[in-house]
């Protein structure tokens, strides 16, 4: 950062120190936000960081609302603010509590595994949470023949292909609109132009795009792979914010987006100006809260998500 910091960024860093605030940012945030954050990561990494906020007076969570809800549950007595209250994940909106309760009636006894990209209400009706990085391992570790899984149908197919478990979609239409934009034609064209490149796709991409990739994995896995690989050129099929981050941290390598239009408009609603507003005014409307009756169960399954999958076999749907 150093001399590259703007006046606005410097002002935020000064106020952050005065407020004793912790700024957490998702990988899909713009680089100017990532540069002033204390920690940048994927959903799982940010959830783990949220459980380690002792000593801070407040948390600013630059991400979408379901992530900030997780942070609010895990930080316990430390208030969590979100820069833009309208940043709602469309994928999370595919499944709510009522829809989940209905499908649970149709499949009594089947454990409910929900993707971390879900609302607190949906999590409160679930047995276990997974991420894109550990979904197959979580499902396999349950030791059952059948699970209910959602809301992302592409991730469900990814799990289905990697386990012997019957995976039933909670919402067959569920998808991330950003990752659903990737297609085979883009990958094939980029391969022709860059025959020496390694293609890495996120498991929220359509199955045929996953099949066309050399590697399929979570955002954190993508970043680690590029950093640790001896290869010098990569094509990345995920949101543009992560592609820019990986390129910045690996200046000796070429990191190409599989699609320049892969932008999460919800994530980009957060801005430096809105972060500054929180630090200056602590606006009550930006405080994130989860209904008290949901907190204990959501916290339990979030903590369960952070445990080794080998300990999960005893978990069954209530």
C-alpha cells in the first residue's frame, strides 16, 4: 500500500484505529477496499476470523448480507456493520425457511446441508453448513445415503459427482448469476489463444464449464494454486474481484479472467465512502442483527462447519 494509498483510504485507516474497528472484506470486493481491510478471504475464512474479534469495539463487514449475518452471530457482543444494507446475495435468496421446511417434510430424516451462501433463517433450519471448498467432504463425512442440499444446483452436481451420496436439490433452479455466465465457448477460445494456461473454475460454474477446467475449487484454493504453482499463466472462472486480487499478489504470473463481465453487482455496492460513513457516524441502520431465536442454532452449525469433517458422522436431521 504505502504511497499508493488515497486520501480517502488514509482517512479510513486513521478512523479505524481511533474506533478500534476491524474491517473484514470478501475476495470479491474491489481492490481499494481490500487494501484497507484487516483481513480478506472467502466465506469460511471470514467466518473463522469473525470468531476471533476479542479486543475490537466494532466490525465492518464488506461483503453481502448473509456473510455479515454470520459475522454478527460469531462475534457475539461485538457489533457488526455492513457498508450497504442492500447488498443481498441473489443465490441465498433462492431458499428461505418456509421452502426448506416443506422439502424436509418430503424427505424425513435426511440431513440438510446448506451452502454457506444462505440467509440466517435458512441456516436455522439446517443441520450443517458447507463451503465450496469442503462440500463433498462434508456430505461424505455425514455417513448417510441421502442429503438435502442447496441452494446452488451447480455445487450440488459437483458434490454428486464426487460422493456416493444421493444429493437432492432443495431448489433445482438455484444458481449464482455471476458464475452461471461462464460457458464452454469462452473457455475454448481462451485455451486457443493461451495454450499454456491452466484453467481453474469455481464449483458454482455450470457442470460443463467445470468439466472443461483443469482444476475446480473454491476462491481460496484458486489463490493458493496460482501462488504455489510453477506454471506462469492461468485462466480463472470466478468473480473479477478475485482475479484482480490474484494478479496483484502474483505479479510474475499472467492471470486472465475467463469472462470480463463476471462481476457481482451486489458485492460492488460496498464502497470506501460507505465504510467511512460507518466509522464517522456509526449509523444504526447499518447494524446487522439476527433474530435471537435463531442465533444459538446458527452459531452451533457455523462452529460445526469449522470442525474436521471426520467428526460429523453423528449429525442427523432432527
